[in-house]
């Protein structure tokens, strides 16, 4: 399977947030998550893992700063 970057996937995702965990797996969150006890957590909303259906490259940097807001101009 061809490896892609998270930026390749952003236009296809619903409005929300994406972040890579410490093991290199990417997740989509419907509400902004936060780091607590060395893991991503969220208080409300939905969570979806992106690492199974896609082969996404690791974030170039520390996982704790991998959080990216997913938004589309037509949704603003």
C-alpha cells in the first residue's frame, strides 16, 4: 500500500481534528483533544482511527505537537 502524508488526507476528512499518538498512529477527533498522561484524550464527540484504512507517514516532530485542525473553506 502506498504511503501518504496526513496532508493528503485532510481534504477528504470531516471538520474536526487529527493527531498522531506516541506510537505513530493517526486519529481523527470531532472535538479538540488534549494531551493528558502522555496520551490524547477528548471529553466529548467522536473518535475514529485513520491508521487501519490508510498508510500514513509519521509526523515529522514530536507527537504531542502533531494536532491539526481539519476545516474546509466552504464550512467556515
